[in-house]
C-alpha cells in the first residue's frame, strides 16, 4: 500500500500536466507525416492526449494518439478532374512553379472538405476543450477554421518544409530578398543585381498570387465548408499561431534571420538506426565496392517514371557492377534486373543510410532525405522535380556534397558519370562527413527541443509577447521605417533645393552687382 501511495504521488505531476492536443495536418504527404508523427509520439510518451485530423494515419498507433482520417484527400489530388501530375511540375519555369504550388494547395483543401473525417471533427461540440492546437501550416488555410470552432486554443505551427516563405506573413519578421532566394529560384546567397531583381519580382509574383487569387478563393471555400459566414480571414487566423517549429538547420540550408518564435528543429525525424533484415544485409555486404540507395520519395515515386527512363536507369546500373543498387520501386518493375540491382516497395531509408557500406544516395532531394543523408555523411546524386527540391540540390552542389542530374536529359552515360563522380571523387565524401559533423553537433536532440517549446506554450499562457516581434502590430510602413526614410529623403531634397536656389540667388546677385559696377564705370 505504501508503495502504491509513493507511485501515485510521483505520477501525479505527469497526469496533472497532461494536455488534450488537437493536430490539424493539412499537408498530404507521407514524408511530412513521418516528420509530424515523431512530434505526436513524443508528446504522447509524456502523457499528452492527441487527436489528429490527417490524410495519413499509422498502422501501429501508440497509446494517446487518435487519428481522424481525411480519406478523400489523395484521391482528390491524384484522380479525376482535379488531378495533379507532379511529374509535369518538374518542367515548370520559376513563375509557373509558384502557380503550380498554389494549385496543389487548392486541390488538397478540396479533398479535405469532401472527407468524412473533416465532418467528424466539425461535428464535435463547440465547447469541446483542447489545451493546444498543432497546425501543419505548409499548405496553410484549409483547416484553420477549427481554431474559431474550439475558441482559439494556444496554437503552434509545425512544418517539415524548412522555413516556408509564408511564415513571415503571419509570424512577424522580415524577408530578406537580397540574400535569401525564393525556394523556386536556383540562386546562391551572393546574387548579382539581375538575380536579385528576378528574385524580388518572383517574391512579388508569389505575393500577388497568394493575396489576390489564392486567399479570396480559399476564404470563400472555408466559409462554405465550415458553414460559418462570419469566419475570420486567413491572415487573422494565421496570426493566432504563437510560434512555429521549422525543419531547418544551418548545416544543410542557407542562413536567414529567424524571429525568436521560429524554432529550428531540423532533422527531428532522424532516429537511431535499426538492424536490417538478413536478405537486405546480405545484398549490401555482397557489394564489391559500395552500395547506392535510390529513392524518389513518397510523393514522386519511381513507378511514376516512364518506361524509357526506367530502362535507362536499369541499363546504367548494369554497367556499374562494382556497386550494388537498392531501388525503391513501388510496383512490379516489369523488366529483368541485373544481379547488382534490388528493388523494394518500401525502404528502411534511415537504416540503409546509416550502414557503412552505403556511399551514395540517388534522390529527388526532398528535405527529409537530404537531411538524413547529411546526418549520416552520405553524398547525394540529386534529381529535383519541384518546390524546395531545386534549392536542396543547389545547396548540396554549393557545399560539394552533391551531384546534379537533370531528369529531362537523362542518359545511360549521364547516370554512370554522376554515380562514378559521387563515389570515386573523394571530395564528396569528405564534404558529406564535414556536413555530418556540423549537423550532429547540437546541445540537445531536435525532437527534445520541439517538445520543450510546445510545452512552453502550454506553461506560459498569456505571456507569449515575450517571444513575438511587434512587426504585425506596427505594419509594413513602420516596421521597415519607410516613414523615417521618407522624411529623411524629403529633408534631404528640401536642403538640396534650398541650397540650389540660395546659390542661384547669390550668383544672380553677384552677377547683377558686377553688371551694375561696370555700368557705373562706363
């Protein structure tokens, strides 16, 4: 009995601090879900209860995590009249890519609103109490109406998409056009004048599509979906977000100034490697020189590739017998494979990258895979398609950790050359190991940092202003000091004009005096 009392009093703080958390996951992406669920599971392990509205769920669900499945999202995205072809987006110009991104968001929102899961959460009583809301704001607005429904609980934004440029539109901060390229622009930080001009115009184009076309359309759709004509506009709802957890780290990406309520937790999805199954381990150990892992991620998928390109890869790999290739191919590949190529519908990517025999990663350059390769010091052969993938390969090439392959000009020779360059040129492994050392050298695990700040928000209610810049309250004119600059320019111009007319008058007076003097002499 005494032991039971001791246990009760020791456990009491845990139960007392347990919170009821709502997760609004508006980004339909298995890889983003893998990142988000690391947060869910760690919060659940601390005794919190989570209810998650998401287009993705898990087979093995841990206690304390409850999914509400938005079952229509993927079918709405990839089938029927609203279908999005991600492969087609790979050939977009930078300006077209911005439009394609917002089209993807519109289609995603449509899928959520048609889902029974959305209606299930909408049918919760309005006075149902959530202590905190987690919002995946990568695809922003679809689910923000639930903030009003549940009386605006404290809200934390999360995103596996580095630091989305939309972050500064609501969190309070300044976008630095001069040295932070738009995610669709293939520039370095030290842009020349014309690159900065293009980058600036691209940001303006993005803002115009966002504010003039995307938001009005989505706000109208939200009011219908939530059956609430009084629903606040998206910008008002977004500003309810107190802080954001962003999947970024300086070792992998370019530096940019982050407000104090933007918390970098890059790589939180990376976990301790697990043992590989015997068949896969045998295949890796049989490699004569090295193992190359090949995956286009969870959204692109190798099976979306046309037969000609697929056969090009098979032929190129067959001509590199010293290397074994593990290829994530989601369906029956339909051709005979050489003995050094193994296809699997799913890969334990983290565990394969951790294996010492793995020396290169052929990737679409999604951020999560890029971070995992960086963590384990593995060079990347990048085939980017859209969005931040171009930025990620650009950063890798800059740092000497990656080789770039163009999807539209693939050939047997170009694939072979890229693989040999990444594996045989020692600079790539040296730079990848250097990047790994920088990435791993952190005070605490990124996931622990994420959980700390989520619980910080719950501990310090009504004290959030201490980490929030006043930029949103000041407005653009004051926060950028445009009014001060305007006054200084006005004063400067006034002084110039005053000096000009004073000098002119003085010269005219002197000239007139000189003329009068000459006339008197005559």
